[in-house]
C-alpha cells in the first residue's frame, strides 16, 4: 500500500508545479462538515451562498448511504426525502444524483446534470460507496469542474472524508478500521490535497484515531472534525464554523512531551495549510448566516 500511495503522491506533486495552491482548490471552495446536525450552525447556508444562493443549481449525492442493502439488493433513494432539508432551507434548484454503477457514472448522459451546477453536496454514510460508484469516472471529472468554475463542493461525515487525499475509514469491513486494507479504498477524491480527514471525533471519541495515518504518511495534514462543525476551505486557508472543535494533526510542528500530537481550533479560528499557522483565534462564529 505504501508504494501505491507514494506513487500517487508523486503524481500529485508533479501536478502541483502547474498549480497556485498546495492543498485547496485553485478556484471555488470546500465546505467539510464532521457529521451531526447542521441546524443552527450556518453550515448549510454558507454552502448554499457559496454556490450562489437560493436559485443556484445544487446537486445532492446520497450514494455514501449505500449502494446495496445487506441482502445485496440495489439501493433506491427517495429524491423527495433526500432533497427535503435543502428545499426547506429555501433552495429551488436542487437535484439528486446517484448510481451504484461506475459504468453508468462514466457516461455523459448521467454526468450532464453537473455541467452547469455550481454546488455539489455529499451526504453521509460510508465513504467507500462513493469510491465504488465514482472513482475514475466522467462524473468525478464533472465534480472537479464545478470547482474549476468557481463553485463549491461540500459534504458531511463520509461526505467530508471523501474530500481528502488519503481515505480515512475506507474499509468495507467497518468504520472502526481507520486504515483500509484494500488498496482501492485508500484514496479519496482529493478535493483537499495532501490531507486525511476524519469526522465524528467528539461523540465517537476519535480524537487520536488518525495519529497512525499521519505517522505513516507525514506529508499529510490530518484534520479531525467534530459534529455540527465544518471548515470552509478557500485556496490554502480554511476557517472553522459551527458548534465545536477541529483537531489539526501537523507533523511539521514540534510538540511538548505532555502534549497530544495535534492542536485544537474553535469556531472563528482560521488556519493556513501552506504555512501551517493559525492566523486568527477566538473570534467565535459570526452573526447568523442567512440564505442569499
């Protein structure tokens, strides 16, 4: 696995020479939520506003919730149910996109709904389902083009982790396995490059869980997100919004013997991933976010 991930890192490094950012997308934004409810946090509103407001074309992807049932039956999602929270928010141009079949995802007909979208949101579940459906397909290319047009990609829980480079908890056998044994489930979509993203770190006591990942791959920046909490990424900088805390695992920082090998950010804090520095502390959340 190490050789495979290292090779991927080399390809990523080669691509960086033509890019102006090292971690985040050159254009557009990311909203990465650690699971849990976003009610009252401004996270959904922030995402929708970055996409263009209530009339923006936004695509909701429920695929992480399952491609097949425990009996092997193909999962069918109720579009009305999937879109209800966003319509309740006041959005009037939201659409669901899902397939269990990567061959379908690799067709222009399936992916065409993304061509004029300005936002994509990945719901929670198990992140390997997203890999199985979309990795290496035209649909994944169209996800990236949303960012290239200056749009926004967001997601919660599994929809947060899939945005990273290394895929934390990608094992089919269970979410308690932090580093997947199967090579095909060790890589996320790398919207946030050179990163490993974990979620639910508070209620599921996962604060320390990605320490082994960062030890094995010290070139990665580790990000652990609490529930109802998100980072908003623009370029190589992110700001924390929401209810609680974000843990940043930075192997380039020297820690004291009594410290955990990460430090903790709060809502209002901003972090520069390129310089590995906290740029603003303790301002708290801004005024309630309203949908444009």
